[in-house]
C-alpha cells in the first residue's frame, strides 16, 4: 500500500499536507484578528506572517485560548 494522504471531504488523493482552509474566504481577516487577540491575552508575541519560531507550548496556548473564548461565547448565547 502506498503512503498517501487522502482528502476525506471529496474522497480524492492529495499530497498536500495542509487542509486548513476556511469555507468562507472573508472570514480569514476575522479569524486572524481573533487569533491575535487570543495571543495577546496569553502573552504570546504573535506577528503577521511566519510564526515558526514559536514553541509548541506558545502555539498551543494561543489555540487553547481561542477555543476557551469560543466555548464561553457559545455558553453565553444559550
């Protein structure tokens, strides 16, 4: 069996490693603002463009903060 990545959305083979695409392109700017806000809240120096110098802990704390804020927002809407 060959070592291939499969795109489960449309069932096709793909050699691309990134599947992180927003379904609504206009949402990218809002998500970027949200990410920068979350990074500032946890004290991570996130900049526009390449952030490959972040540690896994720093990157994870930004993602965790984003999820925390999304859950809080959803709970408030109930």
